[in-house]
């Protein structure tokens, strides 16, 4: 059976790699929005459920065949999964191109575009995800045919291997392969591993064929054990635990981002802890079951469910800002381990135990049970992200999601206490566990504080995308999204609009601001008296304009303005409008997850098609690593023949102005003269200088040649969708942490 463990270890690695990379490629093609992420993940999980259920039915029909038959089916599914490494990326790219060329995005609107892109994602991913789900039943059927009664806990055996492989895939993809190889080459690595697994399964099938003939002549099949009497209860438990685990994962993402930062490694850490704890729990179950071999022991249902209810609330304590842990990936990982690990360990024990008990090695029953659990994994994030979090917030969503564990404990307790001769001992143990768990839950809710309490003066808004905090007074006002500071009131964001519009070789007729934030660039562009569109990903943010600006409500409702809730790149893909100026100000940090999609050569190619003749794109880039600054400059140069670079008025970061036509060199007095009266007043509102000419002089007289910026790092690649060097940096910082050339 060791070969099966190796197969599922490698298969789990590949499955996680596919999930991570496919999601990212889909976001590049169709938008970084919560609905699109939900569509991709739901299709992935739905395929697992469908494949698990369907393959279980097929295995039942093939009952009595030699193990080689099932291994060949298993090898075929692994080979099909490997094909996905070659096909999914180009298929998603073709889908984007088809939607763009057909005009679907503009003619159908946002909902129609979701419908069309979602349908394409389903057609592309579902067959391969179904093959992934089919691996469990086919492998279990092979083990059952080859090893008979030894297979009664084959699901948990394979589950441990699969989760361990997924853990390796999480760490390997996030921390090694994507940084070194890029997304497409990482997919090829996973595809080759699937081919190796398929070849290995065929080789083992050949080895087992002679043994199968002997076994079938003596013992046709393993005796089928009747399903347990409480099958419906167990299936309901599997569905609910899948729902709760994935719903809580959405909550954990918001709770721990303030301490780790919104970077890919923060999300990878949460997933890695989740998987690692699941492995520990599953191994503990295997050891527990082995000690009770041949005995009709009572599973620790009620006690474990009570403990899970309390453990679900540990995230409240681990994300308490009063803990003496500084911000950072390592200290953030400690918080995640404390808040996530115990619950996942308990679920890692219970989930394979339940499936083993339901199936007793039967692949059909195991396939159904695994499918039910996976369906819960689909519902959980949708319930948490779209219903509970916007309504209740992180704290009370956590409480609500912890309550079902206690409900299952109450439902299971009578059955547990009635069984066996040692009921009194179990009764006292269960009572102690229940009292301790309830007491711990009460303390966790009453004694902890949320991150937002760090800001006594605050407005907190929540939606399906993020938790938003507006805080501060005067020029000290700030905007935080999921606990991370996004922007402050600064003349830099005013200069983004005024410098760009004043540099045009013609009078501007309209403009576009990508990433609204506090609304400063949008407000400044409106002072030019031109129709202005702003795009913002987080729905709650526009309602806060009045908090940051005295005239914010008038700005939000201006007849010249339009605020669109959408992903910036997705908006550019869908719109047929053209603009004289496009202002791009991605949210910090430069390393933020998916932020590269607003810095890549592919993004600039899309933006160039939305500029009017002579139009200018302004790209703001905060201070960052030399390789990142050089990569962004190279990406701009691949799409725009004319690029000018200016340091900011604040002395950090830089404005890139890019156009298809030469950008005139204008003196500060020329730029100031081109400002309308309202714009001239706006540009000096927050200083640091008292007149528009001085404001411009502080910027344009420090112009830096584009080639000098490119040459900051001669070895830097062009920043692309496939090689997001700003987001994946672990290895280069690990091996050159003290190199001053790494910073700009």
C-alpha cells in the first residue's frame, strides 16, 4: 500500500498547485473580484464532489474486478489531470479574448460578463476538477481489491497522504516554484508529476495483476460491511464541518492580514497551518484507530465536537491586537498557528474517522461522503463572505460558526453515553469537556478585542470584499482595508491628476482614475471640469468620501463623476470608452497579492487601447526593491514608446507618464498656466508650496530618464502576468537580505 501513499502525496501536491495557479490566471483573465474568486473556487470544489461521487458509482459497478482494473482507471484520471497543466492556462486566455472580441463585456454589463466568464470557467475547469475528485474512489477500489479487509480505513490512509502533499504544494508553489519559474512553468512541473504518478500506477497495476488472479480465486472480494445506523447524521456532520471550516477560513483571512500584510505569503501561511494541523489530526486518528483494532470502541464524538466549538473561537484571541507580537510574517504565523491550528487538528481527526466509519473501505460510500463534505466547502465561503461577514463582522461571524459544533455535541451525546459498559466514565469525561469548552468559549468572546479597537475614532464598514476602517482627524486621517493602511491625505495623489492633465498636448475631455481610495485623485480631476470615472474594488469605500473631504459628498454625487465598483483591469477589459488620462494608483504595498496585475506589460497593453490619441497614462509606484522598480519600467517600455519619470513631491515613489505620442517637456510655469482656476486652488490645498508653479517645479525639475530607472537592476525581467516579481520575493530576500542594492 505504500505506493498508494506516494501516489496521493504527489497528487495532493499537484492539486494544490493547480488550484493556486488556476485562480491567479483566472483573475488575470476575468478580474480580481470576490464573485470571480468564488466562481473559480466553487467550480474547483464542485468538480471534486462530482468526481468523487461519480467514480464511487463506477467503482461499485466494477466490484469484483482485479486491482489492476482500478489502478488503470486511477492512472487515466491522473493523466487527464496532467493534461490540464497544458490546456487550462491557454483556454482561460482564449476565453478572455473571445469575450473581449465579441463585445460581451460592454453590451451585457457586469452581471452578464460574470455569467459569460463564469460559464467559460466552468467549461474549462470542471472536467479536470472532476478527474481530481475521482482519484479517491478509484484508488480505494484498487486497495480494496488488492488487500481485502486491510482496506477498511483506506480513505484516511489516502487522506493523510493527500493533505500532506497539498501542504507541500502550498509551500512549494508560494515560496519556491512560482518565484523561480513563473505560473506557466509551475503548471508544467505539476503536469509532469501527474504523468509520473500515472506511469507509476500502471507499473503497480502490472505487478499486482498476477496476485489478483490468485486472490480472486480464493477470496472474491472484501466482505461489505453494512452502513452505520446513523448514516444521515454522519453525512450531515461532514457537510457542516466542510462548511464551517471553509467559512472560518474566509474570516481568518480578514483577521490575520493586519498582522501579516496582504501578501501571498500571508495567505499561504494560513493555508499551510490549516493543512499541517489537518495532517497532525489525521495521523492522530490513524494511531487511535490502530490501537483499537478489532474493538467496537466509541468514537470521541461529543467531546471532540465540544472542543471544536471552543477551538473555532481561538481566532479571536490570536488576532487580539494587545498580544505582544509585532507585525511580520513570522510573528503573524505564530498568531495563525494559535488561532487556526487547534480547530484544524480536531477536524483532521474527525473527518477521516467519519468517512472511514461510513465507508469501511467501500469506494462508493467514501465517494459519496467525500462529495458531501466538499459540497459543504462550496457553501461555507459563500455564506461567510456574502452574508455573515457583511452583516455581523468578524467577531460575531466567528461565534455563529462555532455554535454548530456545540449543537452536534448535544446531538451525539445521548448515543455516546448509552453505549458500552463504561458509561459513567464517559459521562464524567464528556461533562468535563463540555463545561471546559463552554467556559473557554465565553472567555474568548468576552475577554478579547478586535483589531478595529486600536482606533478610538473610527467608522467601520463591511461588505463581501473587505472590512474598511476610516480613522483619524485633520491631515492625519487614514484608510485601512482589512486592517492594512491603504492611503493618507497627501499632495502626491493630487499631483497624479494635475501633472498628467497639464502635460497633455490638447484640452482634456475626460479622465479615468483606477483605485478610488480616499478619492483625492478623483476629486482633483473633477476640478478640471471634465467627466471623470473612478473604479473601486471595495463597495464600502465611496460612502466614506465625506469623511475625508469637506465636500466629499458633493464629489461623490457630482454630475460630472461616475464611480464604478469593479476590478480596475476588468473594467478596462469591458469598457469601450476612451480617455485622455488614466491614473493608476494600486493599493500598497507593492508586494500585495494580485497587485502585479496593475503593473504588468499585459495590463499596460490593455490600458494603451483605452487611451485617446495623445492620451497619457500615469502609473504611481511607491518606493520598492530595485528589481521591482526596474521591472515596472521595463513593462511600461514594452507598450509605450514614450515614458517620462518624475519623483514625487513627497520625496518618495515616482510618477511614470506613458503615451503613444511624445510627451512635451513643459516648464513649471507652463504647467501652472494650464490649470483651471478650481484646479489651481486644489493643487495647493495641502501644500507643501503656496502656488501651483512651485508645486510643479518640485516635481518636473527632478525628472529621471527612463533608461536610468531600467538600469537600476540590469537583470530584472519585464514584469508580466506570468512572472510577478513584486509579489514573489521569498528566495531573493532569503539569500540576499542585507544587500542594499535590493532597495530603491
